[in-house]
């Protein structure tokens, strides 16, 4: 399988600009063969403004961006894409729109069968995985399923957040939420990607990149910490290793 | 409509014990006519432990608790209940179980037609409203709908949280999440109940109780702050005043 994925935790790192913290990885990932990237802005309400932001940033990195919301046929746009980037926002809105536009299977096919490189950020990373069961977003709309594009057989929790020992807030911590997911039967691994980190997948090899550690949750086992450079290829073989 | 509701933001306030911060309101609400309360523990995985916690607390306030998970027929248990309390945990798991057990309409009928007093806390407050679109919880399971019991025609966001100016985390603030909900068409009001606050509904009168302000989001208007004692009866007339 010549699958190629760049799954980024967050679009903007505190103090930086849009996609600044991963721009070198973006250039390494799309390389010089890809000239135009298809941008999918469905996670945000103002698609025009979002597309403008993406176009400016990718232009500065040497890529032209076409936004799918300006295409006559979104399905055709995916069929012709040299590369795909799905941006962050609300994961429920994003996934529902992908289903409404019949794009879930189309993107899956292009990436897994044709090897089209796929980049996701935040919500765009959630929908690349097996399901959006571990999104942080509010369920503002009801998608026809929580199953998503399924480019990898596990879940990711983007913007992974450590508990704040000083907080007096009594809502569940992120870790508690993921452990609740694992109380359900047959639930796959969850890779908690802290802001600043990203997972790159080249075929059957998965590697952690960026500046922060990732936290891996395997159902029924204690969570483990992994440093940038860590090899996560085993997650690609089976959703519950 | 002789509807009676006590909708609490949070089960435990920082530094206190389970339901300590609202125990006077619980006694005022269930009063002396109710002797036994039906507890619904579906939001947490360990129902036995959860029922034990609830039984102990309500016993100390003078009420016996029957947990629905120990009943031969959950539907019959609701039909016979003198009072109902749904506890917090994961809202998606809770709502899915209510649907799986055919309890959504049954509870609605008992509360709206028979005047059975209903108390909810956190997830139990979310499911009392028109939908769970404004829960904070992770979608660990997929309920057949986000529509919920519908005892009031608006949404509540429990554990409402103000932005933390010192945080470097780039995930959406709570307010940003609710504003994203209101970008969707025909979305009802959202009452943000901070920890420490609760809404009591007696027929067509709704009043804020507790120790913290609530923040009200009306689609297309600036959010407003309301102090304990505030009259929210207007929210009962129409979901979008
Ligand atoms: Ca988001
Ligand atoms: Ca919860």
C-alpha cells in the first residue's frame, strides 16, 4: 500500500502563524512533484475566508491551492487531485459534509489505491482515522455515522492536553475521556497528539514528528509516552496490538 | 404544564463531596412527598458503584434510591417512579442507552404529563434538554439521534467554562464552540451553566439558582450574563426568543 499521510495535531501553535510550526514537514511531504493541492474547508463556516488563509500559506511554500467549495463537482475535484489537505474546525460539521457530498469513499480510494498524498490538521486528522469517536469537538450537527475515511485503523486525539493540576474545573480530563472510550468493547488504540506534534505515514511506516511527545492509549493497558522520532508502524497493522 | 425540573451543571464542586453544593436545592425540590427516587446511572460504566454513591448521598437527605439498572423492566421502573434523577458521566453513552432501553419518550411522558419531578446533573442535564448538541463530552458511542428527552425547548451547556487567558492551548474555547453551533441554521438558545449553578423549572417558571452566574447565548446576538435568581421563564416559551 503506497499510502502517504501527514496528520497534524493543530493548525496553529501558540505564538506562531497558520501552519508555521509544520511548514518544513509540509514541504518534505508534498515535495516537488505535487504542484496543486485540493483544500477542503468544510470544518469552518466561512469557507471563502478559510480558503484564502490556506491559499496564502501554501503559496508561500510553493504550492497552488484549489478549494473544493469552489469546484463545480466536489467528487470530480477529488478524482483529479494531486494532493489533498483537510483543515481543522468542527469535526462533526466536517464529517457530515464529507458524507453529504459523497466524498468519504472517494477520498479513501484516492489515497489508499492511487497513493494521493493526504494532509490533515486537527479535525482533518480526526476524519483521516477510523472514526471521529475521539474528537474534542462539540456535536453541533449529526453526521450519518462516526466512522470516517479510515486511512489508518486506529484513533487519534488531536490537541492532546495534559491535566492541569491547578484547575478547579470538574469536567473530565482528556485522559479520562479517552479511558471512557476504552470502557466500550472492541475500541481501537488512541494516539494522543499534543499540539506541536504530527504523524507521518509512508506506506506501512508511521513516525512521530514535531516538538512534543505523544501519549498512546491501548485498551486495557497503561498509557505510554513516546518522543519525536518514535516508530508507530505497529499501529498500522492492527487496531488493537 | 405541571413540569418540575432541577437541572444541575455539575455533580461535584471543587473541594466538596458528591452533590454537596446542591443538597439544599435537592431537598427543596423533591420535598417531603417523594420518598423514593429512581436513579439512572447509564452515563458511567460502573453502574453498581455509581448507584452506591447516589444511594448514600440521597439516604443522607432522607430519600431512598432505586437504581434502574437493578430493575427487571426499566420501562416499568419509570412508569412507577415518584421522582427521577439522571446522573452525569458521558452524555453519548447515556443517551444511547436511554434509546436502547426505550426510555426517552417514557421519561418525557412521565415528567410532562404526570408531573414526576426530574433532576439531572451534568450529562443528566444535557439529556433533559431538546438535544445533546451542546454537550462537552467525547462521542465514544453513536446514539440513534442527538435529540434528547426535550423537557425544555432549548440547550444547556453544563460545566460552562470561561476562556483561560494564560492558556497556550489552541483548541476552541467553550464560547467559540457554542458560537459554531449557532452558525448552523435554526439552532435554539444555549444556557451556559457554570459549575455551582443550576436551573429550577416549576411549570412555566424557570429560575437560576446556585452561586455562579450563567451565560446565555441567543443565536445572532451577543452573549449575556445572568446572576443567581435570574428569571429564565422566557426560554420556556420559545427556543429562539
Ligand atoms: Ca476543533
Ligand atoms: Ca461528562
